[in-house]
C-alpha cells in the first residue's frame, strides 16, 4: 500500500508534533548581528546593516540598487509609484495572487485589471495579456489607454507564484510594445531564475518580501530593487518621509512615507542572506523528495516551469478536483500537517469584484486544485 501522506511529511521533518507550512530558520549570525545593533544603540531607522542588506540583497539578483522597506506591501506600493502609476490609472495583474498585490495598486488610487495565468507557471500569461490588450487597449499619444474605461493602463504587475517563474521575458516584450511599465511582484521569488536571469531583474522595478514565512525573513520587511539609479534615489526619498537632506533642517518636498526598514530588521536580514544558498539547496532537495513521492499518485506535483530555476518557496500539488482538495486539506490538517489551499481569487473579493477582467479559466481551475505543502528549509 502507498505510504500515507501524513507519515511521509512527518518523516521529512522528523517530528511527531505539528508540521507548519513554512518556518524561519536561524542557524547563522542572527543573534550576533542583532546584539551588535543593540550594543551600538542603532536599532531604528538608520544604521549600517540597512545599507549592507540593501547592497547584498540586490547583488543576489545581480542588480545594483535595493531600497529596504518595512514590509513587502510597502515595497510594492512604492514600486508602482516609481513606475508612474497615478490616481485613476489601471494596472494589469493576475487574480491568483496574495492580497498585497492588489492592495498596493489600490493605495495608488489605481484599479486592478485581471488577466489570466498560465496553468504551468501559475503566473501571468503572456498569451492572455496580449489578447486582452489587443481587444481592449489602444495607444493614444504614446500612452496605453483602455478603450472600455478610457483610463490609462500604466503598468503590468505579474507575480511569480510560490517562487516559480512566469514567462517574464515574453511579458517584458509585450510591455515594451504597449508602452507599459513592468513591475515584478517577486515577493515569493528570491533566489529563483528564468533563463539564467534572476527573477526581480526583468522589469523597471521589483518588490521583494521578507515576511516571517518567506524564504528568508527580517521579521517583517521588503525591498524595492531596480537597475535605475535615479529610481533608487527616488525610492529612498519616498520611503524616508521625502525629507530634504540637510544638517539640521526638517524640510520635506513631497508627501512621503515612513516605510523604511529598521536597522534591527536589517541585521536579521544580513544574517539570513548569508544562509540563502543553503536554504535554496535544502528546498530543492525537499522538492525532489516530494516529486518522487507523488510521481505514482493521483495528486500531481507542481514542478518548476520550463527554463525556470525555482526557489521552491512553497511546494504545491494539483488535486483532481475541489472535492478531493477539500478532503486532502481536512485529512492533513486534522493530523497536524499544515497544508493550505491557494488564495481566494482577487476578482472574487468584494473590493475587486467589479474590476475589469479577461477570461480567467486557468486561474479558476488552479484555485480549485492547488494545495501547498509544508516547505520549511531542513537545515
Ligand atoms: C508576501 C507577499 C507580499 C508582501 O507581503 P508583506 O507581508 O507585506 O511583506 C506581496 N506579494 C505576494 C505575492 C506575497 O506573497
């Protein structure tokens, strides 16, 4: 008889107790660096760990500039502002994502427009994006305009689900053609690549998250990543109350945000970043064990897409249908194994259900079937 899934997962994590979806691991210099911040008294909004974390983290994406923020949602908000998103603009995104993606669009006073994902990436589909634009958009005076709503479509915001790359190079070409800014929600994708290139390095700007459940954590935190020095400077300005640099004077030249990451959190981030390669190896190893376990079962292991190198942040399986999904969730959770369905589709939430959308067949299919499995690094 096939080995029971709950026993298999217990064996993987070597515990008889509860198995969580994703736990942080602190096996490096975390305590040493945190103590350094306390000894120095620089625990708050300035300190050398912030700069170091920004530089080191951006470097893992082969990008020159990173601006740390207090969470990933704040990084997304500022990224959209940097991309030129204004009040009453539209931003095309996928319905299969975490709420932060759409909240950030709303914070700009803009409207999400939902376009389908690809079944094999769970990320925004370039085919669906292109079809939506051909049908609904036109270029007026160099700006992409939605013919139905007469609003400007300013940016496209794809999300790399669970660390698996969407077809981001094709999306970049479409954005170029339609004069749209490409902003990547790479919150789940630190350490992932597509055609050898780091996710988060394909667009004008990208946002990362270091929330407690992400591949590495700063407690709470995020980062804006860009290759454009002027945008990086603007990001720093906007996230630090738009204060004009001066030896003593308090002058601010815009309504800015207090979005900066405290030094305390950045210290944790620096230590965590030193562990990233180890985390990635451990997670790839875990994915291989899940792949092997599921290869002769009804559930289908969601593997890394063609040309992608995933960080396997959260492993996922695809169930046959909604009933088998719910049965699986009930059984595993009752046994203390934390498994989770994918998010409620954004277009089904009250705040966003009147937003314009294209056909969403793949997203709806996935929403009924995806289950995430415990995926903590085993280090
Ligand atoms: C985690 C996450 C974010 C950012 O979340 P914060 O908790 O604000 O750091 C944004 N988008 C996606 C898709 C995420 O998974």
